[in-house]
C-alpha cells in the first residue's frame, strides 16, 4: 500500500510509548553524563593524601555506560521505524543525519574512552564526547521543532480549499 499525501507531510512518527522511552533514556544519559562532568571538573573531596575525585564519579560512569547499551538498541530500533521511512521523501534529512552522526560519534567515543589507554588520545576524545553529549539535546530539539513546523504547515495547506 502506497502512503498517502498526509503521510508524506507528517512523516513517520514514533508511538507515544516509544517516544517516552527514547526521551527518558536520553534524559538519564544526559543527567548521568552531566553529573559526572560537574563532579569531575569542579568537586574534590579531602582524602588521606589530599584532594581526590568524588566517589560518586565512578558510579555515575558505570550508570552512564550501562544506560548507553539500551540507548544503542533504541537508536537501532529507530532506523526501520522512523529513519528509513522518512529517508525517501527527504523529511528532516539534514537534522536527522546530524542526530545520527552525533549518536554514532558518541558511541564510538564512549568505546574509545573505555578501551583506549593513550592519555593524549583520551583527552581530546573525552572533550569531544562531552561536548557532543551536551549538544545532542539541542540537535534533537531542532529536529523536533522543524518537524512540528512542517507538520503545521502541511495541516494548514490540507485545510485550504482547492484552487487557492
């Protein structure tokens, strides 16, 4: 069955449960990563041999890594349900590619931070990872706002009488 013109205007949307799960997982990842970054950057505790990193840093990092696994599954699930159906009609392609590229770079950066031991590489990978992680909500918001704007314009055009 060929999708009708309304589908092409609105594009493939996630169901409410899927959307809530993606947003909740994203917020948990953002929260755990941002909390780790704040503790790592600005908080020190007094240890037996002087200032040390806060003990919660290690637990936040473990939580962040644990949350990354279902996030990768979620991004993979978005491909057939949301990305591929919108690809051909070119719906929000630029912002979608930016989002997917950022997610791929974050996954690769997380892997590198876990497995690459070279301190010179870790430094720039770490900064790149947290900058992209903090930028991802902005990219997602731009994608959503653009889609809603297009949807409103399409609905407005659909309500217009023929010939106008």
